[in-house]
């Protein structure tokens, strides 16, 4: 099956681009806006609309394969590529990539993904968002060419089995960390609430008192309103390096504080994402490694999740090899080609490091669904509900796509068994 045309369309994402540097340095929120001047190159405001770019591959039998180019909420920081502006990068697709795609045979996802993920323009690899979108479209195209689901192509080419069970879904609250928790409890979200603890004064407290009170409230809220005693969500809280601001490198004191958080969470397991961020890959890795060692030595039942500065497949291998955290977030747009997410999850599984197939609220329905197929074929510990920060929409997209994959594969297997008889 060949590609006969390449079409693009500019779009919106499920959230915003936010200038993390400006926010960390105290930018004040005003409703949905942030007041002040941006600090990260490329931003014209601290918060601006997220942009996406859809790549559509028209196949010779009339089918169309889709992939969405998009980038994380906090673009341009933590070693990531700069802000992704659709109009600017659309030209590269039509001038550079389209001529290479026209007439190509959709026979092997692995081969095609490797080629386009390593494509260079003006002496350097193209933006991670472009690599992310084109490889999604290629995976969808190969699946359509073989009249099967994307998850089945991943399983076939990487030697895995598609899960017949749901992958635990992690819901994120955004700044609405109270009302959105209620939605998570109602839906029975297995992992929650993210909480967006990205400011010491407003959300953590200079002695950590504000987050401690929040965890106590979180436990009480789940205890009060959960529909049955079997519902035991994991509390996963992203603190954006703010523990490093109040504790510096006193990891024993940091461990004492996390022990108090764990006691406050009661029967619910606790994960802390990004306790430190030293604006450098090596220093951040060493900090996470040290914190993980202290918690393990003291048998404190808290899992550390690596995020910032762990952006590429190579970064994830590096952090996993050094045990810089109990779990690594595989932030799918940051890895570029979707095959890198596949390989990252499989590597973490092999090393015994928790694989959190994440991403960003700033993605789209298309990229989220593609990620579900990858997760069902690679078996991470959890998958992010995305896009958006409203809980309902992202959870629906991810949950429903998993259910479709399971139902269709079960039906196809049953039909094959029936035909064999």
C-alpha cells in the first residue's frame, strides 16, 4: 500500500503553552492568564494557545492515516526543543518531507519511523513535534495498509503481546486540584491527581505545610466518597523541583518530609514526581539518584518519578541505568518519533524501572489515541489521561480507546477461532 498524497492542517491542542521559567520565578495568575513578561525564548506571553499540526497520509485505496504534531505544555525549557508554532513548521513538511513520503510503500513501521525520526533539515534533526506527528501517521498508515489496529502492528514488529486488560490511567487536575479530584473519584481513576505543585509560596509552603494539608484532604476525600472499598488509587503528585528549593540538597530532611506525606496518604500509595530540578541533566539525575537511595535505605514507602531533563530515549536509558528514580516519565512528545516511546517503555520494563507513559495536557485526541495503542502493546505501569486538564475529556479518550482495542482484538480472535473450527 503506497502513499499518494500528504495533506496538513493547523489545529489547537487540549491546553496551553506555558512559560515554566516565568511561572517558577513568581508570575502571578489572573484567572486563566499569567501576568508579566515571558522569560523563555519564543513566547510572546507567559501563557498562549497550544498549537498542533495534523499530517494526513492519503493511501492509494482511499484510506487516510493521521498523526498530530504537538509539543509539551512547558516547551523550550528543561533541555527541550523550542516552542512549536504550526505555521512555521508546516513549510518543512511540504518542502522537505512530502517529496520523501510520496509513493512510499507502507510495509514496515520500524524502518519508516527510524528514517523520518532521523531526518535532518539545515544540519540538524527536525523538531520533536514534527517527528512525533509523522511517525504517528506512519504507524496508522502501516496499520491501515494491513487492515489491523496500530497496537497489533507494534506488537508484531517489537515481539510483544497486546494487553487484554486496561492499563492504569493517571488523571491530572491542573490548578483545579480540589474540584477535579471529585471527578477522578467518580470515574474511579486508578492514579491521581498530579496537582500541579509548581510554586513554593502558593502551593507547597516554605516548610511543605500546604502540600501536607492537601494530601491529608486528598485521603479524606477519597475515603469519604469512593464507591467501594476496592478503590485504592495511587496518589501521584508532581512538584516541579520545588522540594529542591526549600530543602536544597539536604536529602535526609527531604526524606523526612516525604515520610510525613506518606503517613498522611494512609492506605494510598504515594509517588512524588520531580522533587528536584537543578537546570542541568547530570545534576538532576544525581539528585534523583541520591533521593531514591535515601528513601530505599530508610524503607520509606514513596516512589520517586523522574521527569525534567529526562527527555529523550537516551536520557531515559541513562536515568534508568543509574536508578535515578523508581519510575521514569516517558513524556511522549519530547521523545520525537513514537517508536522511541515504544523502545523506552520496553527498556524500563527490562531494567525493572517503572515506565510511566506520559505526555502532556497540551496534546490532541489523535496523539492520545496513538499513545494508547503503544501502551497496550508495551505494558507501562500507567498511562496519562490526555489531552486537557478537565479530567473528563482526557480520561474518556484514553479509557474508551483501550476498551475498543480489547473488544476488537477479542472479536477478531473469536472469529479466527471459529473459522478454524
